[in-house]
C-alpha cells in the first residue's frame, strides 16, 4: 500500500502533509487522481520559488525543530526520503505520528540497509545518480530495514499496514543484461533505475495511528512475549530438558 492507494480512499476535504515537499509530489498525485478536494500542506528547510494554489507551506529545519503543525492535523502524512537526512530519526518518526489524526495514515520511505552492499556510482558524477547510501553526503542518519520500520511503528503503539522494499521483478529479470549494458555504454539513469528496483534500494512502511491515540505517543521499547511461541522452539526446549 502506497500514498496513491490511500489518497484514492481519503474522505472529502481530507488533509495531506508532504514532509520534504520541494517537488510537491503529493499535490501532483492528487491532481492526477482528480482529487482537487484534498487540502495539502508541506514543510521543508528551504523556501520554494512558488507553491501550488492553496498549498500551506511551512519553513522548518527538522534537525532542530518539530514540524510546525498542531497535533492530530492530517489524514495522511508522507515523508519520503527525509528521515535519512536527520540526526534524530526516531524523534522525527514520532513527530510524523504526532501530526497525524487518530485513524490516519503515515507513510515513511528511505534508503534500505541493502544500499550498504552496493558500490558507489561509478561515472556521470555531475548528474548525482546514486547506488550506494554513501553517494549522498547529506545522509547523516542510517538506512532502515522493513523490520526496523515495523518496530518503530509498534514502539509508538501504531499498526503497521504494510512494510517492505520497492522491488520490480521486471528489473530483476532484466538486471543481468541491463547492468552490463549501462556500465559499458555509460547510461547512468538506466544503472540507477535497475539497481534501485532490483535490489530493493528503498524500504518503506505504511502505518495507521490508532483511533484512541492523540498527539505524540511515547516510545515504548519492548520485546514481544510471543517471539518464542513456536512448535519447534518448544520441541527443542523439551529435548534440552530431557537430555
């Protein structure tokens, strides 16, 4: 489930927050879905030259400040490729939950742990393509696995709707041919596209804030009590006791 799926089902005049909104992608998505009824807001660290009509833009440095919006304000909060640029990613994640309405949705996406296993981009450096997490020097945080996103959601009392990696099976099938072709003929856009979508370069989570939770829930670190509730674990324990 991605933001496009949620936007289609949002109630009339719902509110959407685009965190890191320099390209106004969520607003553009609403236009393509013919959802002109949706209200859009955004926050970024630099002032855009222009904003779409009716767009509520707020300026903030999220390394220092909380998002300049009231608690429980938005039906959908989207933070795509923002958390990896911040020094306190867990605090930022909690702030996304804070501004989401009870029953609303939060979508977070960023480079996955798999970006640490891919070499840096080998050519066309002036075009700023990326294959490694370290290709972008403004990455000050850490990559996130789907598992780590699920844990963050649970730690904040939220329900993970879907978590995973952005993968295209077509790109995986084409990779053995497309990657050598891109390297030989120096097609940077092709190399980046195939690598991103074949290795799962980005991880994501869509979560839902519970109806009975308001504002920012506290972080509750815990280990599930049922993690060893498996027939094989019980069998091994029994074998160990009898042995």
